[in-house]
C-alpha cells in the first residue's frame, strides 16, 4: 500500500458571500478557523452576458458588457484574493485558507438555464442566447507572492481535488455544456490580479477548439476504428524526440505541431474523459509531473514565464466516450524580454507560425535541471520514474530522452533530472 499525496483530512466547506455567490473551501486540516459570514455590503451583480452565434464560422462568442467595471490591478494590500484582514475585507471572509473556490463577481457567463440552441443555423440571421453558465475563481494559496510551480505537491493535490469537485458540480448545472479549468499566469497574459489563482468556466456551448477536436476524433474513429488521443500519445512516446518528462501514469511532450515557443501537453497514460475520472494514483502522479513541467518551462528563459494552463475535458453531453483528457500549457515568451504576439496570421487566420522547431523546444525543456519535489517522505505511487526510462515500461518502453544519449537521466533515488550539461560540468 502506498501513501497518497492527498491530505487525510481534506474536506470541503461550502458557504455564501454577501451577495449570494457560492464559496467553497478545500481544507487540508481537520479543524481550520474559517469565517463563513461575509460582513461586506455588496450589491448583487446581475450578469447580462449573451452567447451570439457567428454564422460564418459556426462558433459561439460570449458578449459580456458588464465586465468593464471589474477590479483591475489593485494594490497588494487591497487584494480581493488574499484572506480577509481587519483592513481588507476581501472576497474570502476567512483569516486564512488552503484552497478556495468562489463565483466570479464579474462573470463572463452566469445564471442557470438553457444551453444555446443546437440548431442555430436554422434560426435566422442574428441568433443569440442568454449567456448562462458559471465563472469561478480558484485561489491556490493564501500567499500573495507564491508561484504555482513552488507549491508543495500536497497543495497541488488539493487543487486537483477542487478542479474535480467543480467539474462535477458545474457539469450537473443545467445549461452547462463544457467545463474548462485554466490558469492565466503573468501580467503579459492579461492577468489583472497578481495573487496566484486560476479560473473555471462552465460554458453554455461547446467551445470552438473542442468542437474542432470532436470532429477530427470522430473522423479518425470512422476511418481507422481507433481513438485519436490514444494514437497521438502512442505516436509521441514511440518517436520520443518531443517527450519532455513522464512517470508511471502521465507523459509530457511538446506536440508535433506546437503553436507556441514553449508548449507542453500532459496526457494520462490511461485515457479518461475528464478530471473526475482520474483515480487516486493518477491524481498524485499528476501533481508531481505538473510541478516538474512548470519548472522546466520556467527554466527555459531566465525571465518570468507568462503562461496559460488549459484543461481539455470532454464536453458534458457529447463525445465523451472518445475524448481524452489532457492539459495544454503554453507560453507567449519567445526569448528573454520578448513576447510572441498574436498578429495577422494567428489572430486573423488562425494559422500559427512557430519560430522554434518542436524537437528543439523539447530538447531545451529536457536540459533544464529540476529538483525533485519534496513529498514529505510519502511513497507516492507513480512518482517513481522507474529508473532512467522516464517514459515508463508500460508504453512500449519509450525512453523520454528520445532513445539517444542526449536525453536526461534520473539518479537512482528518483531525484532530479540530470542533463548532459551536468555531466560536462563534472569533467
Ligand atoms: Zn493576494
């Protein structure tokens, strides 16, 4: 029996904010001090968003005109995501928390009701629907200056439990067709609050990128009888040149057609539709690999790494059997002090031009030296890389290093990845 990273005392504690919004604490200790009454006098924000159908592309667009007044870069002592103090009544009434989720006060989608109509093309020229759905904020830590990549593995494990809880809750809310857990990191990405946090959107429609993937997945099934996500993962592991890291339950690679200068996808080795379907060992292994990949990505440039982490989960009501949960992490950083902007080709045509070959990007990520996460001595199933073969024995023995001498190897204690550069330095 192996111990889990999951706190044995982990529990959820729901409450309401002053304007009726839901807040849920995910606490790692049995009896934390939590203030469940919100003392603020808050006006109720009535979401007035719409979903409008773009007849030319078939995509739905959210129109949320009420969000212009939202909090924009507040000073640190007025942070709405820090625990409350006598001087700062924040969005979290308690003096402390571990992980907390609450409804966004200025949501892009809000209200329970119908999803968008399934037949918009049959409804005339200008088809709009209420922007029903849910937008939530996930605070990863009460520490205003923390970096996600430096959180203890146990905290990341709690964040995963929060994602699972919200995925299940939002999937059950009438009108929500897709649940998207994500994090925008860094001011360059447009983050208006510095406090480490992510977001969860419950959309009243299936998003354009997911719709595109559903079509290719169905087409692949029809043509080959196989699952596209399975084939992509098996192909990347067999090729190996873009594999960055992995453990018993997960693999991380730069995708063959990477769109961004720093981009890594994380796939569970067992295909599941969404986060809720991951078992305990897979959630543990995810916490560790996610931390490692973030640190590798941050190590590429001696610079802050503005980045987006995006969970691709199966839609609530369609394509679930053939969907493969995965995480896509990417950065707009292309060099120290330089950003890749989405200009004409990308923004207008959706045609990305990447300035670095994905194989070179993967090699750059493998070269980053990453210390092993501290796991409080827990023997976590799946954390063990199984020796030098980080790719894992259960997927054709693919070696994460690309099968050559250029890849990283692990020391015998499952410690930090060692790169050829280390070896050179020892000589
Ligand atoms: Zn803060």
